[in-house]
C-alpha cells in the first residue's frame, strides 16, 4: 500500500478534490474513479466527495492499494542498487526471465525479488521496462500501479534515459552512429526483422573498445521495440556475441548473450528528484576480450 498526501496551498483554494488529485497528484481519471469507489480519497482524514471545494491547509490523502496474486518464491541472490517507496532498480542476472507468464511460472525476476524481500504479503511487481531473458543489467520495477503508469509515460523521452553495453562480432568502422531502421514483428514466432512496413526504431551507438575481432559498444535507445538492439546490430553485420537468435551461440556465455543494461537515469515523477544508477559490465562478458 502507498499513501500520497498533498497540503492545499493558498493559490489552490477553491479547487475540487478531483482537480487536485488529477493535476497535482498525477492520478489518471480511471485511477481516481477507482479510489473514490473504494473510499480511498480522503480530506483531513475523512472520505471526500470528488467535487468538494478545498481550503488552504487542508490535506488530501490518496490510499493506493495494489495487490495481486503472490508468486512462488525463488531463491536467487540479487543486487538492488536503488529503492524507495515507489521503485526498485534491480540489477537482473542473465539468463533470467523478467516476468512470470503462462509458460514461465518459476525462476523469474518476479519470483526472485519476492523471495529476496522476504515474501511480503503486500508484494507488488510492476515492471517499467523489461529485459530479455538473455540480457542482464538494470531494470526499473514499480511498487504500485500509479508509480508504474507515471514512469512508463516517460519512457523514450529525455526524462528516462537507458544505456546498454554490448559486445558484438567484428570491428565496427564508425566511432559513433545512429541506426534508424523500422522493425517488423512476425506473425508467428519471435524473431523480428528490418522491414519498411515495421514500426520506427532508433538506436544510438558509440564504440568503446575494439579487441580480438570484437567491438564493445555503448548504446542509447530512442524507442523500445522488442529485440531492438539485437535486430539493429545483426542487420549491420555485427550481431551481439552469443545471440543464438540473430547471430550464433557462444558456450562461454552459458545461455545468455553479451548485452547489459548499464545505466538508468530518470526524474522521479513523484518526488521530482533525479535518480541515476550505473552497473558495470559483468565479468562473463568482459572475458570475451581476453
């Protein structure tokens, strides 16, 4: 459960509860209706009407309840470099799926985080950005639906910056560049391809290091298509090392590929503080240069 509070300022006198909840506390109209139905919209501790006019010094309280089915615990050591009342930034190992599904019930980050936190009864897991099973690194997870909605609105804007490190096959000629090529989803299967009929996709890259016929790239996404980095680099003739779908498997990587989410920066949509988190390249990827 998450509780949001707002004290009415003199400049906000006369505004309605609904206006404050929507404009100042950033609730969607659907969320507000749901909370009002639950009796979870309060003014000075009492259930409030949506059209109630407010006076300076009054306190609007929103009680956000977000409880789903609890997952089965899965014991796995996790690194959580950042957490607050609204978000976790988890450093996801690979290969590990991000989310439980009909085909993947155990052994996911969702189960592992639940276990890591001690199996709390009020556990909520709402990913903001997701990583492929074979990709490691930083992933933002919201602790309630409201926080998830606010941060997802910032995805693919300057307010939410994500960067990746990838080791790819071959030596990339240009020191930096932009791959702006549309990606088409398949009608069957999971493998994507570059196609004019696809959805726009844009990836920025910069060469960090070249050694032993491989290139370490730092990449920043403008869009977030499924498999975007993997498809773009494979199309350029430089598939990610170990990418069994778009390149070739590397037994040294044990079921994963050489892609790592290394940097996240965002302006916290509730506290308005900047959050910046870094994650170093895992040893199993760095050994590809040796």
